[in-house]
């Protein structure tokens, strides 16, 4: 699934996006890429609520499964 987000990146976002797209990162080892990507996603999650709202609108809602009487 691809989601296109329209938001204004802050200075920290711009710095992290430049780091993530640098040749050292693109051709670097998987652990480093994973760590840096996680750091960027954490930044988006905690500092840009508009992104979380946009993602929540795009992700399909799951229906609550029927609970049987013996689970209540």
C-alpha cells in the first residue's frame, strides 16, 4: 500500500530525509537503514499529528469480530 502525504516538513524532517537518501545510507548495511528509518518514523509519529490523522483515514477499518457468550 502506498500513501502520499501532503505536509510541511520541519528542519529535522528535512535533515533526516537528506540522510536517508544519501548514497552512504542507500548502499549501507540493512541494520543502519532500519535504525535511521525507525528514527524518522518515530519523529513523524510524535511531532506531526497531521500525518497520523491522514494515515488513520487511509487505513481500512477492521470490523470487530463477534464475541461468543463464553468470552464475555
